[in-house]
């Protein structure tokens, strides 16, 4: 598959956003995995903190879904 994107000089920010989309996805994936590890393996976390971590992870997924994306890249 070949995709061509064309941006004008005035659309520099949009062009960089298009080019860096996969980097954003990787950053969100890493954040999600860190949160997962904190909730699952960090024994110093309180139950209240763990509940908040799961709430944050759910909010991340909710925001991704609302924007038509998920961690599978589909």
C-alpha cells in the first residue's frame, strides 16, 4: 500500500502530527503498560491508588475509541 499526503507550507504542524502519529501511539502504549505494571506488581500501592490507575487506563482507552483508534492500530 502506498499513501501520499500533501501539505502546504502553512500546514507544517499538521504535517508533523501526521508523521508522528505512530510515536504518539507508542508513547500511549508505554504509559498504559507502566500503569498496568504499577497496578499489578507494585506492592506499595494502596487499593485506592490501584483503583485510580485502572480508572485512568479505562479513560485512555475511552479517548482512543472516541477518536477511532486503539492499541491494535486499527
